[in-house]
């Protein structure tokens, strides 16, 4: 599709149960609201993971917007997704820094991994997604989607929720009630409304009950305000990240820089490509499941586009990118799949990248609020995997399906680690994905013929199951392209 969207439902709130397709949009005001919700969904992880990897978070936010626009252009808007910071490289980056590598070494190694990912996507595109389907049948893709979502559970349980459990509980309840109880457009942006509600509630709690004593993000018990605007007041309105430099204490202050390349460091991050291929395939399958469209023809393009996004971002010192499960969760909640909302989100992210003050404002979101919101979003992501299994009638009475997949999911949810060498460790999503894929095919290879029967091609669902496939009878609200 071109940069034009068909205006549907006269730009107004869709009727209950209706969807907005990727090539459609509502009014620009409503689209901007949805785009803001996508920014909220991606911001936390996109801001935090660069800090963990020792890279500049402001630059990461900016480049995530640019990478998202490139992704949408490459897939022609058919796979609505946001490219946020990838967590798959955290282990490899830690290994690089443990061996004395600096930020330029980190981004150089990841840039090469991005090139490899892009080439893998090109091969999948030209050899056909059938090859990928043989490697990733429905039982595996459903498991990958599930473990991606449920692997995030410890983030809620150990980082966000303990910091303010009562705010988290209230916000979670409010989001659930608003998602099903609010009518019209507000119901579609319940996550964003929940964040605003939680922000205001946290501020009120500070005034009514005083400061809270609880663990902070690092697990240290401290007494603090729930809402702290010190960083917002100190931040400037406009500014571009400085160039990377080493301060007088010998500490590297990350900013923009030109990557450098080392074969040793490149080898440390290349295994993450395996996880990214499976992760992207799982995300594309999740989007296909929600939209009711066969996205197999653009599977390779989507994987290649993610690689291109990583190359673009790291070429100036930014963070690696990947399609974000958080934003897929937002689409599941709103049933609005318009790529226009992602263009808005990307534009807002770029503006954030030029404004330290706006970045500080989002970063000041109380952890308890994030705990209440993410517990809903992450669970919805995981359950999309179960929906893939149901739609494709995966038979879990068959041990070929049951045994290897269960092992991979538990490894991912438990964030189990496998130490290959002193400097290379596989864990979490990466290890769970690899175990799921390898163990499934190993089990299939040794199983008797009657257990190996069954198709390996993922179907999105029987014709007519998804209302997105056809306009509702008597539809009159859909408008012209604009």
C-alpha cells in the first residue's frame, strides 16, 4: 500500500467487535491517540534495554522511530509492527564488555548481526515461507509466541509489581474494567487511559499517604515518592545526544558514535540472530492471527526489514531493534491494526529523541503503574500463542507436539540459562526458542510414522472465521482512501 489509508467508519469509533485493517484508519485525532498508546507500550523496554547494554537511551528512542518507518515501508504496511530495542543481544553485549569491548565494539558486532538477519530474510523471501514453515510449524510458532509473552512475567513480578503493589493491583483492575466496560474510543485506548489514571492515582497517593518504602528497580528497599519530576525539571526541551566520550573518572558516557568491528565480538552476538528469526516469525504469525490475513508472502520481508532496522540504528551508535510484542498486545486489546498508528508512534518517538524532557516524563511513569499495565499486556501476548494452537487444531495428545514444546516454554518462562563457555550464555527467550525448535524436530525425526502425520503449514483460520476478512453485511460507514 502507498502512504494513504482508507478512512473507515467515517473516521469515528468502530462499532463493537469491528476491526480496523492495516490499510485503513480512523480520524487523525483518534489515530494519534492510538499511536500514543503504542509509544507508551514500547517506551519502557526501548528505554531500559539500552541502559542495560550501556548505550544511549535517548538515541535508542529516536532510532527506533526511524527503524519503524523503514520497516513499514519495506513490508508496505502489511505487517503493522513497532521496532523497539531488542533484548536478545543483552547477553552477547555483556560478554563483549566483559572482554574489554566498548560501545563502538558493541554496535559494530550488532550491526553485522543485523546484516546477517537481513540476508536470512531475503533467503526466506525468495525460497518461500514454506521452508520456514517446515522449520516452524504451528505447534512451534504458537509456543514461540507464548514464551515471548510469558517470559516477560518475571519483569512484572520482580521489577514493577514489588515497587508499589497496591497501585499495580488497582491499575490492573482499572485496565480490565475499562477494556470491557468503556464504550466507544476510550475502550479502544484503555491501556493509555489506564496509564493516565495510574499516573494521577500515584500522585494522589503521594499527597494522601506520603512517600512509599519498597524495593526500587534494583531490588534495594528505599523511601521515595511514587511520582518524581526532578528529572523532568532538569531535562532540556530540545537536544541531541552528545558524542560518546570518556569522562575524567575513566567512565564511558554513551552517545552517538561510529561502530568498530572485531571478529571475536561479532561471534559473541551472532547466535542472537537465531532467536530473532524465530521471534520475528512468531510476531508475524501473531499479527496474521489477529488480522485474519495470510502474511506468509511477506514473512521474509519482515525479517529482512528488522535486520535493516538494526543496521540503521547501530550505524550511528543506537540499539538493536526487533518487532515488539508489547505493541502486538496493544493491537490485541484495541482490535485496531492500522499501520497509520505506527507511523504516528514512530514520529512521536523521533520527537522524543530530540527532547530529553519528554523522554524524562515518560521515564518518570511510576513503576506500580507499569506493573498493572504490563501484567495485562504480557498475558495477552502469551495467550495469542494458545490461539494459534487452537486455530490450527494442534494435537497435544501427540507426544511429538507436547513434550518438546513444554520443555522450551518452561525454559523460557523460568529464564533458564545454559553456559556454553565462560563468555557465552544462552538464556530465556533465546534458549527456550532454540530448545523448542531443535527438540521438536529431533522428536519428530525419531517418532514412529503415525506420530509424524499432520501438516506443517500454519493456517490463520478457516475462511469466514475472522470478521476482518469481509465487511459486515450492510456496511455503509467505510469511506474513501485518504
